[in-house]
């Protein structure tokens, strides 16, 4: 264990628990038993999480509260669109709330959540599932390379 302080460019091992404001846990590296590897400042994690690591030392813990602008952004209503069922496989079963994957016209991957079956079309929300949400994280720096 060193007394090194986390700086931009460091590779760190971090344990975390993510919760919503009501206390519901949405993700936890503790539950998986393995910390995550993060290169600080490289955009591998959401902005507020990345920023919170700077200045921490091995063994330090911190609790942060991230508004959507420091997490997954606000919900974009233009990202909720009707998609023709002809874009789905022939025997596709539409289930509200199901996450679907595809590509846009340029071939970029898209992930969306099915919202409503409208007969010939389906409403798909392409916002990140965490968009518009305030997130809380308990962070622990396990190691600094």
C-alpha cells in the first residue's frame, strides 16, 4: 500500500455500490467480488465518478451524489421514436420494457427499450436507461498502479 494520491492518467482498482435516491441498489462491484479497473480521466466511467476519484488515496472511501449532468445526462424526448415493425425479425415478440439492439442507417449500434406496440409500428426509447436519474455511489479505492 502506498500513500499515492489518484491523479488523471492513473490506473486504479475501485470498488463501488451504486444506488438511487430511494436506496435501491442498481449495481455493486462488491456483489460481484471484483473491483473495476479505471484509467482516471480516460472517459471509461461517467464524468462525476471519474472526477470523484482525483485526490483519493488507497483505502479511501467516499460517497457521491451525481445529478444527471454528471451521470448519463437528461432524457432526450427526440430519442423516443416510432419504428416500423418491418425493421424487426419476422416472428419478433414485442414485450413492453424489453431492451432491443440494432443499428442506425450509418451502421452505429443502438440500444433501446420497447415502450408501446402501435400495430404496424412500435415506440422505442433510445435514451440510456439511467438518463435523467440522480445516482449515488459509495466508492473505495482499492489500489493505485
